[in-house]
């Protein structure tokens, strides 16, 4: 009987490990596919939407035309749930992550999810991005005040600097609120090493440090 129980435990353990490895591989594959799609879209838009200047244009005219073109591109930007919409760069942890519109589970399996009720970069309000602590955001705990975040969208590139972080209960919705200014908010489950459904959320607040390029 003991031998039988031992055998069952070994089989169960093996299945658990195999399932975990499969999920990790599946998530990594899905993320890489989304990143390739995002980079392809960004490259396409960089070629087709660039502003062409005449040699006689002065810097003032160039800047005005650039701003007008960015505004036009932003107005045209209206993604649907599940669309790949950009790339998040986090230099400190050498991360380059695809951004997906929406935060449903299947979207979070493919990359960083943009919480749809919040705005997009450049809209002068809160932008909320969420990701799993054990995959996309597994090194979030290494980030410190002053670290940078670069968000590449189809209509421009935006840079932010981390200023604050906090830990809140998982059911605390006060972190999603009108800010009165542009704030990039990143959220993931906490503690980072917790097994199962984590009780808290780790939140980072980052603020613009440059204009869109």
C-alpha cells in the first residue's frame, strides 16, 4: 500500500512539474509572438506615418508639423480588446514587453495588459498596465525610484520615471482614480514569491520625463 501511495505521489508530482513547464513555455511563446507583432506594427507605422520636411523648413515649423501629425495619429488610434498596441521597455531589468489592449486572463498570457477604462500615453491622465508577477513582471521588485519606463505606441514614444510604489490589498480599487495629470501606473500581484492567488498588489507610479518623440 505504501509503495502504491509513493508511486501515486511520484506520478502526481511529475504531472504537476510537466504542467508547470508547459504553461511557462506556452506563455513565453505567446509573449514572443505578440512582441514580434508589436515591433512589426511599430516599424510599419514609423515608415508610413513619418513627417516629411522640406529643406527650407525652420525648426519651429518642423516642431509644429510634428505635433500636428502626432495628434492626427492619436485621434486615429482606437484599438479593440485583444489588439497588440505597443511595447513597454524597462531598461533596469532589460525587459521589452508587448502591450495588449485589455486585462482579461488570455490577454495577460500574451503580454502586459492595458486596463481599458484608463487612457493612453499622451492623454494627460492615468495609464494602468498590469502583468503577472511570475512571468511578465517577475523582476518588478528590483525596480527603484528613478528607474525609467519607455512606452512605444503606434502614434509616438513616451518616457516615464518611477517616483513612488506601494503595496495594497488585492480588492483595493482606490489605485485606479483620476490623477489630474499623466501617470503611468504598473500593477502586479504581491508577494512576488507567493504560491496561489496573492492577497496584495504591488503598484508603481511613474511620471513623464520627456515629450513624445
